[in-house]
C-alpha cells in the first residue's frame, strides 16, 4: 500500500476544506482530497449567501436572537455569540481571497433578506454565492505550492490508533488502488447526507461518508435527527431538486396553493419569512391534506429585468423549464437540504478524537441547534475552518508516522450483477428515509425504518468479505449507516423541536438536551 505523508490532510473540497487549506498552508504541506471534482460539492450549489451584521440598522444582538429563535432551544448561546461577532472578520477574509460580493448602484454591498432574519444582512454574489466562493478559493489554492489537490479520491476509513487519528485510507479512482494518507491533523469537511433521501437539493455524492467514517472511528455524533428540509425546491421528478433560494421570498415572493390561497399565515404570522422548519412543515401538511403534488411560489409582481439581474441563475433555470418568473407561478415542494447535527466538535473544530477536526455541514458545533437559520451555514464553515487552522498549527503532535500500523484493504473487481442489487438497495434506503424519517414523523414509522435499514445494512455487509472493498457497496453502507444513526437519534428525542417533528410527542420538553450516538471501534 502506497503511503503519502502530509502535515495536514483535508477530506472534502467545499468551502470549509478549501478555506482551512489556505489558512494552514503557511505552516506546512496540505493534501486536499476531493471525492469527485471541485464543482460537485454542496458548497458549489449554495445560492443564498453568508449572514453577517454590517448595517448601522443591524446589531450582533439581533443576529444572535434570530439564530437562537431558529435553533429552537438547541443552540449554544456562547457559540452563537462568538460566531456572529467574528463574522465581519471572515467576510473580510473572503473579500481578500477575491470573492466578488454583489454591490448596489452606490457601491455598497447589496445585503439580502432571508427567512428568520430581522434585518438585511446576507452577503451574496447574485444567486450563486457558493459557486463564486469556490471559484475564488480554488484560484487562490492553485497559487499555493504547499497545497496539493487530489481529485477523484474516495476516503474509505479514518486511520485510528490508540484513539488518535493519523489520516485516512483512500481509494484513488483513477489509479484504482488504495493509499494511506498519513497526517498528524485530519480535517473532515465532507458535507452532509441529503442523498440518502428520495428528494434532495444535495448532489448525488452527499451520501453521509464523513458521518459514517467518523462513527466507525468512534467519534461522538450529535443531534443527527435534525435534518432540515428546504421548503421551496422546483417540483420535478428527479432525485436532486433545483433549489429556489430563500432570498426570493426575502424579496417578496409569496407561497400559494393551487387554488391561489395564501395559507402560511395559518401556521405562523411570519408566513414566508418564518424559519425553514415551519414553512416546510406547513407546505407538507397543505400538500398532504389536499393531495397536491406541489404548491406555488409567486413573484409575478417583480419586473423581468430586475429578476434577471438579482436571480440570474434561478431565472435562467426556470426559463429552461418553460416558466417566466415575472409572469408565471413556480411549482415548488420541500426536499432534504441540510444536516444540522453531525460530528460533535467544540467551537474550534476539535472532535472527540485527537488529531481529527471537522468543519462545515459534517460538524455539529452548537451553532445551528434544531434548525439552521438561512445563510448561517457558510458562515459557520469559514469560522470553524479558520479557527481549526490556527489551533491545529499550534498543536505539536510528536509521533512517528512510519510506526503507525496499517490494515490492508483489497479492492474487489466490479460485479455488474451485484452492483445492480446494491443500486436497488440504495434506492430502497432513499425511499424509506423519505417515507418514514421525513418532515413529519411518528414513532411507529421510525421503528419500521429502523428494522428495514438494519436488514439492508446486513445485506450489504454480507456481500463484503473481511478486508475487501467494493466501492459501490461502501457508499451504500455509508448511506445505510448514516440513515441508522439518524433514526436512532430520532427515537431518542421524545419531543417535537425544530426540524424534528414527531406526532407522538407534539410538545417541547422544558429542558432540551442533545442526542448522542457513538461507537467503540476496534484498532486498525
């Protein structure tokens, strides 16, 4: 097995991973592993922007309050306070790295408004902020000789010895071999798990790989039942949905049913600007009660020119589907969007395993709580990545990498017949999660889901012999394991809170606690 040593190993090339790499490159060599390419991360698809107090009419206290309200009692107030206060510094970092945030005709930053926010505070690049940030960071990364990008590399498992992380086993898709990347510091920035649901805004690669690897390594996972569904995704018969940014509602769009009725105020007086969990639940219930396939987003009061300039990406997509937003209603429905829980970390990205750090959607810092406030995700990603870079550079982990014992991994040849069975299993996982572990849940459905997922996981394990590896089987196992963790966490929470709404326990507990899941691994 080929061994590659590096001072810093980054698993995932979204905004968190690239920002961390840039910040630590001044201290030593960095290897960044991409499961596919730069343009396939969830960050790339982020439309809205980054929340940051910068207006004289806005305050840190207001951003803190909005985040706590959206988080529905599970946020860590100290973490939220420190993050919102650090936001202006991180926005300056992104500007320094060349991110072209949109400005108005007077040369001031054009701050957007999104649901749950009491003020305009969203820094954005039109309606393709994630794409613009990735492009800027990618350009900067290519200037740094200390950073090496490895595309088409699938992380298989973390290398753990005596409860310390020393890198990862990685499959090189191009050379078709297993490598051991050895490092004193490993950052998990693998994104979320939306692709384990039948309908999602996430790319197909978001199969919960980071969660599964962290679990197998023994890391503590927290609040994994809190899966946020985005309320307004273009209604189409595909797994990956096209997102209609929350910013569209911030600019005045209304949600109506096929009868033309504005129904959201019956659920919450904030209507379109209520937090995502409330809006998604309201749409779901309206659709289910009336057997509607979707509802509509209505922004017909805006001029076409303005819409094309403010939302060029969204407007163009809708036009490709035969819909002119200035004249036509846009069919929308909820889809799985964001993993609010994740690998438990402190505010500096440290996990429960020394040498392992986590940032971005894969991590749970206490910032998002039970339901993420719009445009707080990219903010958390760059803050935690930046902090982890500073702290890891100060940590002197003295050990000899060449003494780390490795276990052999054997790659199985492709088996088309078996792969067809595995793809069928993956489809079953997605349907089970959508039907039983979705926007509205019940204990009996969660119990059914648990049994069915366990059977599917056993099937996958029975077709993978000890020490061998089938890539499709691995991805399917990661999906099933992440699904099982979400279900276990959901069964732990005996209340309805934020993104977790269970009909058997409609009330909130007076003193909410975090759910935790962990596994005691064997040595490598």
